[in-house]
């Protein structure tokens, strides 16, 4: 998200807001650190946390965002804490873009509605409109099996998780956990069959799966690049930028002990 913000010259002021628990705290802290390095000209005009899942009226927060003059908001919020925030900001008339982790699923697009068009961005490993015959076939097969829009909860990371486990078991010749764990380091998943996102690999140092990521923006279904909507909402996402695994890999300090 901060890489996309690096190239968003229109953003001079940014507001950080998140849920007051470990993830929300980390997003605000890390976003500030990364933006200082990547866009030191961006002024962070707000940095606050709110109770998790307990705020029913985000208008006071929206008023502060509007008064700050921010052109963008970066948030780790999800669920009602995200949808109510976006709608409140739109209600007060603040024209800001939302850089999110969870704006693309779990009811968010339908709840946000028109307020999110061109304004809500999300980062994920895949989305239904990423393009390519393999991705289209994968998503079409899913929707044929689960036609109810309420079941439209599909992410490539879920498919990858199961297929990587199956590959590790096959390589180990056993389902015994320690044997499977020893086969995982360096195991490669060729996700071209799931949307052209290739080169996923299980990092040997800490068993963290490294894969490409895509930042997308919400738009109306049928708009260029938005062939599929999400959860029957009439809104979908189109790609803004794609990053290879090496571009988004983070350093780690894990010293995972191994027992042979």
C-alpha cells in the first residue's frame, strides 16, 4: 500500500486510523515508518486508534479526517469498522481515498456501495478481475459450484494453502507433521494455474510464504477491467498495480530451531 502511495502525487496529507488491537496498532506504526522512508513529504495529519467493533457512529472520526485536510486514509480496519468509517467520511463530504487490507470482501463492497467507487483500494494476492484464462477458469469453476452470492468468499491464498500442504505431504511420503514441515522450506507453488501469480515459495528461514501481491481499486461491475463483481454487490475491483514476490518480501529475524 505504501508503494502505491509513493506514486500517488496527489496525496500530501495522510490520516492513519485503526482498530485498537495488535494488527491495527502495527499497521499505524509500520505505515508511519515506511512512509517516512518512501514519501517524507507526506504529512501525517492523524494517527489514532478506536475500540474494536464497538463504534456505531463514525461521524466524529469522519469530521476529524475532513478537518485534517487529508487526501487519503490508510487503515487496517475490517468489517463494520471499515464500512461505517468509509460511509461516514463520504457523508461529511470528505473526498479521500482509502488504502485498505480488507475493503474487497466479507460484505464490505456491498455495504460501502457507491461511496467506494474509485475511492477504496485493497491489497491481496489475487482478485477475480486479475485477468488471464487461468484466473477466469478458476473463478468461473468456483461460482458454478457455489452460485449463491453469499458464498462468494474465494481467495487464492486458501487454495494455495491446501495445495501446498498436499504437495508437502506427497513429497514427504507421510502426513506426520515433522516430516511435512521438513519438506516445506523452499517448496515452490506455481500459481499460474490460479491467475497468473507465479513464483510463490515457502521461505526456508521462517516458513513464511512469499508471493506476488496486487493492489486494486473498487469500481462498478462492467466498468473496464471489472468483469466480475464481488458477493453480488454490483461492485468489483480492477488492478492498480502488481508487485512480484521479491518486491514485497520483508526482512525477518526468525531463528527457528529445527530438530532432525
